[in-house]
């Protein structure tokens, strides 16, 4: 038979000769399972070592969770049935996770605390890898790799991935919602996208639902551009299914909160009403910041990745303006939709007077996405080998050196920031070990039900999970003149289930006005937590004496180093700088000590 007319014959490959088979090209530079392990490792570090940065995390989430699990805890005005702006659905989910740990051997309250954090680390990693997977096969495997790097190398992920805050929960659902909207493989998944953003808004933080707006707008523009009646009906059906699912979730959340508050409460609406339509001052009562706040904060927490994210849209537009590839209308619209949530969220919250770092958490995945796409555009241009161009004349080794230097700088800045935060502010997570926190059998100093008191350090209390044997956190008066948390009622009335969630409260208000009923006499305190700053030479306020120096009344149980931010150079505050002799004294960190004191009887 002539060679030209021969038919191709199937080659025989022995079943065990897997190495002989030609593997199909992978759409991933890193396999999703390996990426998951990388995300999980970074988030596990956060679960183990991240300090609690916001007292809202302690008082608005850890304390109510402790109340559901152990029958007592501190109560903020937000959980008063008079205001009801916190969802028991969200808290209840975490309480269930914590109670699973109680069923396992060697259980302690501190083990419950970290078990919940480990669960958050796992869930966050799963959400992150799902978006990584979609980015890799929808956009480009290299963009997926950069997304992974921007996420795990940023101090922002260290803060947010395991924080017990609705804004962190909304970050998880933003990851899932974006993955659903971006993934057109197998058909549009608009319903799932709406669902996930609704979950984040209803169970977590209502404002986070706005992040789905660019994706819905994209779908609307695409439909108008193709003028297909059938496609229009399918789009309406998808949006309708998502909206109905969101409405059913809202009904379920309302039913749960109605059970706890014993009256009909739509908590997500209450949150919006308080933050936007409040007549008593709303969130501005708790402080305002200049418009530069988020730019400074995000530069610290994402370093060069935030800069790349800021310039991602201009870089994309310039790239497409000078390139003839992929200039289809649909491609433009899709990419701009992917990049828009970052700019929309940053713009909206920059103009708000009250600013907090956690408000940016739902946007963190989009910072990483925008930065990844921006870096991809830069490297595409930088990798041009045409000798006729200026970039093409740069030696390849020099290009590699510049790129690797930028990555190394980002890594170093990220590690220095994370290490600096841990060493500076982790003392409250270590202080309570002598009391028996985390000890099986709870052997430690003090008796059952002793009072552990807080004055000026009230906002550093890490939660009742750190106090064994039903020890209670109490407050003594300091110079703070705002409203401190009260305590959930432990009365057993009605159904006998968590009656503290619905019984009337005393001394609560939404104006941040001090209530004297929140304090106890210092003579009732068996233990006291205080911080001493040796570098501080200013006279101490009358209500904040140096209890640590009062050796006649208090005995030091243990002390942990705590950064004296007021006397430390700004560079040493934001980054870890070693206390080496070669470092000028001006740039060395100044330290105080965060101490647990025991009353001398």
C-alpha cells in the first residue's frame, strides 16, 4: 500500500506505561489542589497567630457565640432587642462549629476558639481556590498564579482570612460570587452569583451585596448588544431564580432572628437603616478619617499589589489601544466588569467619613484580581523580545532580575508587616495561660467565677474563651467615656433557651453615651489586666494609674511585650525591625508590657 494512501493506525500503549502517554496541556500553572494547600497554609498561619485587631470582633461576635455555647457573655447595644442590628443566624453558625469541638477529646474553651478559626481558614481557602480555578481557565493561567501570589503574600489576607467578622464572611461569598459570574463554562451562572452575594449581604454585611452590580450590568449590556429574545428570557429566568433564592434566605434569616429577639426583625434592613438613615449620628460617632485612610491602609496591607490594582484598568485600556488582538466588544465588557468592583467599592467607602480597615475585606479578592491582571499586562509588554523596540533591547537576564526583585520586595514587605503585627500586638492571646486557659482540666490560678477586670485595656480583651472556670470579664472606670458592653441576662424564662437575647436591657443606647452601670468597684476584682509603658514620661490620667507599679495591691502574674506605638518610629510601627545594634536607636521598637495582675489579699 502506498504511503500516501495509508490510514493512520491507533498505536498500542501498555496500560502500565502511563509515562508513554502524552498528557493534555493543563489550563493551570499550579493545579487547584496544590493551590488549595498553599492558600490553606497561609490561612492556617493567620488562624494560629493573627491578633484580634478590632474589638468589634470580640464584643459583637466572639462574646455572643460564647453566650450561645456557655450561657454567659458580654452584650453590646447592637444585640439589644431595642436595636437588633446583629444577626443571630451568623453567630449561630459559628457556635455550631465551636460546639463540634466540645464533642471531641481534650476540649477546652480555648480549643473551641481556635477550632472556629481553623474552620474559617479552611472555608476561606476553599473559596479562594475556586476563584483561582475560574481565573486560570477563564482569563489566563498566569493571571491565576499572580492572583494566588497577591493573596497569600499580602498582610491583608493575614488579617481578614480568619477574622470572625461579617466583612470577612462577605469576603468569602465575594470569592464565590465572582467565581460564579466569571465562569461561563457550561452556561451562565447568574443565579449562583446572585445567591452568593445575597448570602454575604443577608447573613454577613448588607452593603457587600453591591459588589455584584458590575456583573449584573455586564450581563445586561451583553444581552442588549445581541438582541436575542430567547437569550433575554433566559437571562430574566436566571436573575429571577437568584432573586427568589435570596428572598427565601432573607425569610429564613428573619425567622431565626425573630426566634431570638422574640419580635419580627429584618436585621439586614436594621443595619442599613442605622448606617444610612440614623438620626443619632450613626457610625460617625465612633470616629472619622480623612479620604487618604484607605489608600495608606491598603498600601501597608498589599504593598505593590495595591499599586498594581489601582493601575489595572488604565493598563488594560492602553494595552488594547495599541494591540489588535482580542478587541471584540464582549471581551472589553467582560474584562471591565471584572475590574470594576475594586474601583466601585474603594470609591464608595473613600467618601464615607467613618472608615475602618475591615470595611475593605469584601473587596480584597478584587484587589488581588486587579493586581494580577495589571501585572500580566505589564509582563506581556516587558517580555517583548523584538529588538526594534526599546523594551526588546533590554537583556533578558536584566528583565528577569527586575521582575524577581519586585517579587522579592513584595515578599519581604509582607513578611515584615505580618511578623511586626504578631510581635507587637499578640500579647492578649498569650496572657491568660496562668489562669488555666487552654489547659485540660482548667487547673490554674484563681477560683471559679472570679472577676478579671479591665480598665484602659478594655478593648484588648480577646473574649471569654480565654477565661476558664466561669471567670467573668468586668470593667473598672478609665478615661474612656463611651458605652461599654453589658452582660447577657442569664435568667431562664419563657422557653428557657437563651432568654438573654430577648429580655429587655438596661443602660443600652445607640449614641455611644457612657453608662455608669457597666462598671464594678475595683475591690471586686481578683485579677486585673493593665499595660505599662516605661518610655512614657507624661503624667498619668487620674482614672488610669500605673497598677503594675502598685506592688502593695497587685502582684504580677505574667507580662508579655507590647509595642509602645506612641514612642516608636512610624517605620518600626508598620514593619518588623530587629533590635540589632546596627539599627539606629531612632528606628528601634520601644516596648511596654501587657500584664495580668493578681490582687494581694
